[in-house]
């Protein structure tokens, strides 16, 4: 949140405090009960004010000529997944997997024409610290139901329409001889890549241009995202798909997890996290390089704020470590909520700048990923440890050898069963910020206006199974952990947790967030806020924060999106 916006909020907050009747709070007028009630009252009042202002502003905006009726929507380049779900592997079946990766940096990125895709608006980029990539796997369970393709792009997020264009490029590259049941494209959610959503690129110029066009009914609209960048992403993803399918080899697939609770933190109270890092590893029968898929929730954003440097943050440096160990690498963003990097253990007390600390963090994540299930003695004998890196910090008081005590985790083989199903639908857009962006066509998300004037967005949700125990949610937003795990913030929510609904004994639920769309934060409806005054009872402190609802499609995003996910789950299970 920028300083000017915080000042506006502070003025509103002070006004609320001055106008709030004392009788609204605890009878004794003092103590934690009073402060908790006061915080709740101020938050409710603030959100009513913000909601009213956003609704009022968005309601008077005209819609551009791009905003059509939902009935005009076409299902082009939508793939529904496997035609059937199976519960047992086909007799004699084995996993087959192919991998490829490629840079998505346009060849003219040094010219300063591309904008940063993060919290900095209108910031042009011309320097690159590492690279931005697309990484892709093609996976087949040997059942004859086709190949599933999963890609991860180093960007903040991709709109559903752009994903469909990527799918078309992939299908064209593979041709009709390759049977494909699904193509799912995720974003690693780096905050220091090039803008792929349109909301950070010449924002004010685009507002003026599209508002003028909407008023006059003209088709003189901006391209929210640079078309060359989008073509580069589509072309490189298609090339990777073709290479990965051609490179498919038989082998075994294993699953493991370990806690990385000391390496991620939640910016929202109370802190409830899915602190597991999940590893899905493919080992080819021919002894060639294996492939590691890592899944955990964490915003790759430490280098991003206020810098004009292109970087894929920790993702690139984790990949370097994994590649050096002889494995291909793909990172799929997990239930990311408001999680971010906690670098205390990886920095080890060294005096590092933001990029240096992110490099060291990414490396340590990579080492832990490789060492899951190994004792300290096994790690010491494995060759994973970078002695030179460790020596740099060994003399500091804060040095914490990452391998000390070993890395907990069990390694289990996954039977060759891959079931996947997707549905497309129209998601209601209730947040006035998103409505305004939709009506003025300022982002690449395809939105429609129904006969009652409501704005809806075309999107997709999905459900996948690997083996008999791994159940995977394919979500188009950023999931709060309580929706998966349960907890106090679920009180009054229309659904139980995902584990309560979907999991049997021994099942693991993984979340692949920001898949096939980017619709913002997904928090339980009863916990949705635009702005919140928090009360910390332990420290007896009031603090202002939690503005995440401003980047969500609305207060019913969780019940709507997860309602569709559960409906899909029940349709196949």
C-alpha cells in the first residue's frame, strides 16, 4: 500500500474514531475487551465506507465496447481433462514424463519498454539479474487417456484468455497425433517480472484512453499487456511442450513433504499456514536426469519492491541448486494466501542486500528440497552441501547449518494414476476496483456485463489426482490456508475445510494456485475486508493492516470459487 493511500486511510480512520459512540464497546470502557470491540467496530465501519465508495465509483463508469453479454462467450481452447476417472492403474502401466524449459525474456527487454509486474505502478525495466522462464512437464499414466501438460511461467499472473491463447499455441505445435487431455498454465507469482496482467503498465494513460473510448463508444482501446511479451510466452511454452512430449521417458514417481515453517511467514493475523513443502520426483528408467516438482505457498517478492531489476526471485536460485544436483526443476505456487519469505535462517547473520539474501534463500530452499527424508549423516555424505557457501557464514553468531539434524520426510511411490477434470464458468465480480478495471478493459481478464448490469469474469477451476492419495486443487487465485485446513476464521463460512470435504485417511491435499487465471486473494467470506484495524491481545496493541481484499474479486470469492471446486469434486467423486 503506498504512502498517499495510507494517509487517506488514516484520515478516514480518525474520522471513524471521532464519530464512534463509546457505548458501542465494552461496558467497563477499558481493557482488552474494549479494544477488541473497538477494532471490530472501526473495521466494520471502514469497510462499509470503502465498499460504498468503490461501488459508487464503479457504477457510474461506462463500459467499453469489449464488454459483451455472457451469452457471447465461446469455449475456444478449453480442455476438460480426462474423459473418465480411474481408481486402479492400467495393467502394466508406467509413468512417462518429459520436461523442457525456456526463457520468456523478449529480445528487446533492455530497451526500457516493459513495465514491472508487481506493486510498483508505471515502473519501466531495463536490467535483468537472472532470467524469467517457462518450465513445463508432460505427464502420462499409461492408461491411454492422453497426456497432461503442466506449465509454470515466471510472472505475477496470467488471465484466462491469455492461457487459452497459450493452449492454442501448444496444441498447434503438438499437432493432431498427440492426444492431450489438459493443458494447465500456472504463474510462479514473481513480483519482479514483466507485467502480464495490465494493471501496472502505464496505468493512468490507459485509464484516460479507455475511459475516453468508453464514453464515445470507440474501439480505441489500449493493449493492457504488451502483445510481444504474450506472444513470446505462448511461443516458448509451445516449443517446450513439443520438446517435452518428444522427450517423454518411462520411470517412477515419488512423493514426499517436509515442514519449512521457519522459511515462510504469514503477513495476516492470526498466522495460520500450510508450512509444508511438497516434492514430486520423477526418476527415469534409463538413468537420465530426473525431474523435481516443488509445491509450497510463498510470494517470490523480496527483491521486487521499489527496484527496477527483472528477476524471478528465489525460484531461479532454487533451480540452480536442483539442476546442479542433476534434476530438472519446476515450481508450482501453493496455497499462497499472504505468505512471504522468512530469510532469517538462510541469511545466517550475514550483511546482505536484498538480491543477495534472496539468492541465499533460494539456494537453501533447494538444498532442503533435495534432502527431504535424509539424516544429517546422509546429507553430509551426499555432496549436496556447498562448503564454500557454508563457510561464508560459519563464523557468525547467527549461523544455522540447514542440514543440522537432517530433513524430516517420508518418500512414497505414486501409482500411475492421473485423473484431471476442469470446468469453465462465470465468476461474479463484486469488488468495485475489479469492476472498474473490467468495465474499462484495463486488464487482460475477459469480463462480461449481464442484463442486470453485473460484471462477471470468465474463468476455470480444476481438480487432479496423482495416485490414490494426492488430491490437487487447481485454483485461479491466491488461497488462504484456513480454507484448506479449517480454523477460527472459517466460523460462519458456508463450507467446511477442504480436508473435511475431500480427504480420506492418508490423503494429502495440495493446492496449485494461480492456475489458468489470476483473480486475486481468496479468503473466507466472513473474513473478507478491504481494510482492517487489528487488535493484538498478546501485546495489547492496535495496528492497521490487512488490505488484501482490495486485490480480490469480492467478498464472496471463496464461497464462489471453492463452491465450484467442490461441485466439480462431487461430480467425479
